C-alpha cells in the first residue's frame, strides 16, 4: 500500500511548468517560498532537493516532461484511481 500524495495538484503542476520553462531548482524554491507555498511534507521552506524528490514520484514523472502538465496529471490520477 502506498501512502497518499502530500503535494497538492496545483503545486505539482506549477513546479512542472517552472521546470519546463528552464528555471533552476533554486529559483523555483525562491518563487514557492515567496508565495508561502507549503512543501509536500508541510514545511515552509523549499529546497532544490525537495523539487528533485517531488519530480521523482510517480505523479512527478507523469507531469515532468508532458506538453500539458495539468492534463498529464489528470490522466495519471484517472489511471491510478
């Protein structure tokens, strides 16, 4: 049994879009921290390693390189129930 995803869908999609735009992980972290977005673990401070781990999850892999990350996440969620 796998544990439920802790990262909200909109945050995962936002991270994927930032990555696709070529933003360095450190800059993505700065953007998320400035916006007050909690980390998937409930923390307040994003680190590049948090982005790496997020994109290595099944959902992260599904959206990371997708032309439309939101649609890819929706398809992933439907496929995995």
